[in-house]
């Protein structure tokens, strides 16, 4: 760990958990229509595949799964799912999400226009009501989407009566750092969000509220996006981990694609694929709003076998000392996560489907396996000290600006290096970590660099064992 003295390795080794793992999102696990949409968004934005896939899956969840329960290995559960995506600023999170949500936005705008017409008719009718006559009821604009997520906003949305909820934001830091997750509110907020995911009803009595405060079961799709700086405050928070809120969300921290995104215009094929996704989402969501009938999607015998095998493999890892023993909250929900994803993918391919196939269940299990690795990685990364991330930034800068084996002094780093290492003490800590992991070697005092003798001099070590 940072701060502990250790003999430098013989060869450089990666800094522990300073960056997302170099593991590709398993796009081949998406069903054809969803994969086509996600890949088109990837090519249009040039962002990581995981961002596009999470956005597409969350939008599909809201549009096709909000009136559906799916059979699981236990009791039937809501088919909707919750997602967390972590990526740097500039990674095209907002761009991908905006493209994916276009069909939803169309429906919202249409509902608002229809509500304006109804309000004009209501005001006209109210103005003509005579004394003692019954006034008409004021129309309510159907609402199902919360984009600046707060618990109060969610309750106001539920009160419009659509029966389902979408909780989407590409700035989730405002949620985790806002009033809803303040010290006094976090237990209540976490509990309520967990009940949304579980499909439970609850009572929320208040002094100023009519009725008994009953909140009906509300199928909820969640898609939260935030930057890696929030990892320690979420996956490093014992309360959030212990309470189970994060265990209900499918995480993705994709490797950055920045530096590889040379400009190119979107192809007509990609524009057409995105447009098709927008049209299909608009159609599905309109159908979901118009038909409040709840349905049950069952598992085929093949799907049940695939899910049972997945359950047993995960269960083995939950033993004391097992791979998933320290992430048991998420791992124990892995089979249900798989059933929910399988339902979303099944319904998006065929809205009239009544069973999940074995092939789709196997693909859903593949997605959850990826999320299991991501969840564990995030929990470990959240234990890191901030200095490790700063050391990684310095290492990236050194490797961009120096050749392996090249000597350097600290003056250029203090002047031109990463922002977090431009103070002498912070730079010393970062260099110490890089020395510990074998990336930087210290040269004798008095070594000449740029024609000057240096009291402190270093060199960037060569990489032999990996790149």
C-alpha cells in the first residue's frame, strides 16, 4: 500500500487499481437489435462500448420491461434493471445517453404538448362553470422520468399515475453528493430506492399529506453515470455496500478511449441504425403507456437450466475465502440480475414473447459475469488512497514525454506536469509510489540533466514484462 516502504520490483508492475481494467464490454452478449443500436452509438460517439451498451439497455428496460415481471429462481421479480456507468469527463457519456434516449424524449415532448391542449380545454370549461355546479378535474400530465434524481422528484413523478419510473442522470455526483444522500437522509433514500428495485410497496405518511401515504409498487429503471472521483465515496462507503443499494445496480467502468478518437463523420448506416432504435423505443414506450396490463415472462426449460448452472457457479465462489465472498451482496443477486437482463433483451427482440430462451439467458449470464468482475474491481479500487491515482497520472505523463531509460528532474513536472503533482510534497509522494512499483529509478545526486547538476535526479525505467 502507498506509504509503506518496500524494495522496488525488478521490473515495473502496474499500479494497483488506479485505472479501470482492460476488459472489453461483452457486446456479443447483447441480442441483435440492441447490439446493432449500441455499436452504432459507439461509432457515432467513439466512446467506450460499455457506455453505449449501458445506455441502450437502460432505455430498453424502461420502454419494454416496465409492465413485466420475470420468473427467477425464486419468486417473480420486476423485469426492469438498474445500471451504474463510471467514466471520465470527456468520455462521451452524455453524448451516448442523449442518442439512446431520443425515443424517450420524443414521447415526453408529445405528452407535454397533449397536456397543454387538455389544460386549455380545462381552463375554458372551468370558466364556464356556474355557481353550485361541479368543476371538472384538472388534467395531470403523465410523467415517468426523473433526470435530476431526488426522492421528492421520484414521488412527484409516481403521483402522476403512470405506474413506472425511470431514474436517469449523467451527473450522478449531484445525487450522491446532494440532499437525498446527506447524512440524515441516506438511510431513507437507500431504503426507498431498494424498495423500488424490489417491487415493494410502502407507506410514507406525512403531516401535510392527504391519505395514508401509500406508495404503490413501482417498476423502476435506473441509469446513473458519474466520474471515477466518486468511486471512493460510493464503492468505498461501507454503509452503501452494507445496505445493498449498490448490489442492485449493474456496474461498468470501461477503459478510456480518449486519444484514439480521430474525427470522422457518422456513416449513413450508423445514422439509420440509431434512427431505427429511436423509432422502436418510441413505439414500445407509447405501447407501455397505453396498456397498463402487467404480464409475466417465464423461463424456458433451457433458460432455467442455464440460470441454475450460473447460480451454482456463483454460489461456489461465496464460500469463506472464495472469490466473491467479499462482494456477497452483489454476487447473491447475480442470478436475478441475469433474469432481468434476459427479460429486457427478450422483450426488445419480440414484445409478444412469453418465454426467455436458453440462448438469451446464457448471454445475460455473460453480461452479469462481466458486472461481477467490475463490481469487485470497483470495491477494491475504492480502498485506494488518492495518491495512487495521482501517481498514475504522473506515470502517464512521464511515458508520453520521455523515452524509457531517459533521465529527468522535478522542475519540468512542477511546471508542466499533471495538476495534482505540481506541488513539491504531492510530487514526492507520487514519485515514491512509482519507485515502489519499479517505474522510476533514482539517480545519484549531482547527475547532469539539461546541462545542470541536480540534487535529485530520476530515470523512467524500461518495460520488459508488459506494455
